[in-house]
C-alpha cells in the first residue's frame, strides 16, 4: 500500500533540532557521556505553588472540557499580567489559551495566510517561523539579523522586501537563537511600516520575562500607537516558569483577529488541558519569587559563558540581552556550523545546535543553550577550551 502525504507537507523537513537531539540520545543509549547545550528548556522544576495548584484542580474534579478559549479565570489572569507587566489592556474575550506558543503560531499563520501571500520573518529564527507559512502555502521572505548590527533588523532591507503580496511581519523578541531584544527604535520602525503597508504583525514574546536588563527594555509592539488592532501577541509559560511540558500558551488579539484564531484553534485541540490551565492562572497571579530566582541564575550562567567564550582565541559572542542562548561566532575556525557541531560531538561529545539550522544568517555560528546546570556549563567550557586550543595548534 502506498499512502502519499498531502502536498502541503512536501518540502517540509523534520526539524533539524530533533535530528541533533536524536544523535545525542543514540550516543547516550550506547553508554557514552554527552555534554549537551542543545535544549531550549529550563533545567529547573516547575515551582511548587504551581504544581500544588494543579493537584488542587485535579482534587476538585476540574478535569472536564474548558471553554475552548480557556477558562475565564485564566483569561482574566492573563489580562492582569498583560496590564501589570506590559501596560496592555485586553479583555478576556480577546484572549485565547493554546497548547503552547507553538499552537498559537500555527493558528496565526494558518488563519491569516493564503497561498501566494508573503510573510516577513527574521533570520536567524526559531524554525517554526520559516516552516509553518510554507504549510499554509505562503512564501517566507527573510530579513537579516546580523551580529555586526547587534542582531537588530536593518529597516532598509526590511522595507525593500515588502511587495503587494506581503501580508504579515513576524517578530520574535527576545529572539531564539540570538537572545537579542529588538530596541524600541526597531519596533517603532517596524510598526510604522506595518501601519503604512497595512500588515499584520505576529509578535512572539515567549522570552519576554527572561531579560538581563543592561541595555534594552522589552517593549511589546502591541503597545505602540495603532498597533494593538493589527497585532497577534503570542506568549506562554513554558520558558519563564519552567513549564515546557504543561503546554500552556496564549494569543491576545482584538475581536477582528481573535475570532478567526479561535475557530482555527478550536479545530486543532478544542482547548488546552483543563487542570494545566487552572494551575497556569495561579502561576500568573501568584508569585513565590521562584521565577525571579531562575532569571537571576540564568543571568549568572550567561555572564559566565559569555566571559569564558570571549577569552578564547577562535570563538566570540556578544552578550545576549534575553532568552537563554548564546550565539557563538565560530567564523575564525573556517568551519561551517554543521561541520563544527559534528566535530565537537564526534570528537568531544559536546552537543550544540548549528546556527544555520535557524537560517542562512546563522551560518558561522552555533547556538549554546545555558538552560543547563552550572556543572554542565563548566564541562562544556572545558571542552570548548580544548577545541579552541586544538584549532589554534592546527592553524600554526
Ligand atoms: C521563539 C519560540 N517560540 C515558541 C516556542 C515554543 O514554545 P511552547 O513550548 O510554548 O510551545 C519556542 C520554544 O523553543 C521558542 O523558542
């Protein structure tokens, strides 16, 4: 029997991040020790006040379907969070809870892109953003985030990419894999372009609470004049509250946008897991200080990793302002990103993500996740020093 996959999946590859994770799993299964800086997942446990709230929801029998957009108490808690932390005013009817930001991204692209439409996406970027528009039959045009430009968008380039088919601009800030935060000036320029060309904006703010505060404040583009009505704001609890497995995200958008999003999301999951949602309301309203503790620990790890890398001869990086990734420049080695990562894994059992996984502009970089324990980071630094030394020796 032959079953042909749907045409819309042609050319849609399995995520290369999964390929790297599988390689690590295979090595570990064979008894090898692998030092991995691959995962975009906090190594902390979910704070106890949240797991307690989940247990209570289970004990209270809150195990039935919820409203497909999320229980009112969670949507109200999200509105309070957006007001308190982002200065944004939404009502509960403008919020839709999703199974992670991943579902929100899928719903946003599938609800508003037709075949032939164009969407502007940053490069490098989390893979979902260059993959899902293709499933919708739309074309991705990438705008470059270059290290020499502090990983900020170049507005001349961005403008030059707009055609009469352009429907949307996607923004991920703080970014994965760069950790860069779009400055207020960059966001104002993007907002101006969106208003002028009547574009929708999808703003992924999942790392918005994980910032290290020396340079840039995090601004939600939805807070800029005339932007709420054209923005689909995506956020969630996976990263900032160590809740990746709970699968809780949300979309915030005005009625004209949330109605199609709700219809699309309904046919995907008919709602997120009930007890995880009740616990998420507690996660947003309550605060036992653990989120801030995690953020401060990430900052320490970032400072350590950045300091060590910039002492090495063949590698360098700029200090990321947010998220939990360092985007390390390996251009001096003369190796391609994938070649470098394969070599580090094969010879030293150090796993990292090749930068080109995230787009052409990521070539010559590798992504190191510092959502790993201090011990793992120290091991990784020792290995990187060995690799650095070996490369320098070869160069003489
Ligand atoms: C930029 C970005 N958006 C969305 C996601 C997925 O988030 P969630 O776990 O909420 O689906 C990730 C995960 O790595 C990410 O880096």
